[in-house]
C-alpha cells in the first residue's frame, strides 16, 4: 500500500480501493491469488479500508471523496524515515522492532510498548505517551541492577540509589556510566558485546524527554500531547531500549565471568 501511494502511476493520485492499488502495482495477473489468500474479496476490501482509515487517524493520509491521498509531509516521512514509519504504522511494529534490537527484552517493557502502539493507532495520544513512558521506566529498572552488579564485579564504586523513580534511575545511571565510562567500556568489549557505554548519556537524554512527556500526559494540566509528538516518542524509544538492554546483557556476562 505504501509503495502504491509513493509510486501512484497514471493520472489519479492516492488510492480508492484494492483493485486501484493492485493496478498501480502491476499485480493484475495475480489478483485472484491475493483475494483467495485474504479470505475473499470482501475480507480483503475490509482489511484494506481499515488500514487506510487507521492511517488517516495518525495523520498520514487525508480522505478526499473516494480517494485517500498523502497528507502534507507524509511523503518525506515515508521516503526518508522508513524505519520510523514501519514502527509507527505497522501494528505491533514497535514490539517487533524491540524484539529485533533487544534480544533480552523483558515482558513488562514489551507489554507497555504494545499498549503504547495500540493507543497511538486508536488516536489516544495522551494514553500512548503515558504507556511509552512506563515502558521507558521499565527498561531503566531492568538496566540498573545489572549495571550495579557489574560495577561490584569490577570493584568500581556504585553510589546509593535514592529511589526507583524514573528521575532517580536516570540520574544514577548517568552518573555511574559517566564516572566509570572507560572501565565499563573496556569490560563490555572484553565480553564481546556492542559498546553503547559512550553513547548512553545521550540516549538517557531521550529517556528524560519521554519521562517528562509522560508526566505531563498523566497529570491534570492544560497541556496535551500532539500526534506528531507521540509519533516521535514511539520512533525514538527503540534506540533508547537497545542501548539499555544490550548494555544490560553485557553486564550480565561481566557479572558471570
């Protein structure tokens, strides 16, 4: 569907229906097979329309009579930020990306990430911001004890953590990684893991932004989370999660050595 929207062909931009999409993709010869695989023409048409209207809801498309056309800025988003587009638009796209990047992804982070995506696709941007904030906090909670254990194994000083609130977790992780960056970096390379240590402080800045947005969305304030803000949170979170979970796996190897 995205390919047909970006490469419309002919004189009519956008999409009207399944047959229009197949014609623009040059799939006319295999239409029968596609219809049968989808469970019949009606099932295929319903699925097609459901996806189109979902994309209208997240601001990718605009409905103009029988046509669904790309909204302003959508073409650039699809062409230049394909990775983010896949995360945002494809159902379970966020969880699938996390599973790809975080082989030790825990069930709590995964569950809240899934809820964030579902809320976004349903147009509930406030709820999505809260859910992705909780997913971010869950990733921090997964990282902290593994980092602490590795510091002990390496005989490096670990300061006391005030509480398990996200703001305290972020401050603790930032301080420990910054203070022991060289020692942790060498240790991570020694167990054959990708070294995210030097980049973690920058990613913690993203986690801070996610947390602040969550706080605003979860409390009675006049501020509201826009669709674009929410879309950016979902697109950025896998990068934060990868840095945390891959580093946590490395710390587990250090502790076990």
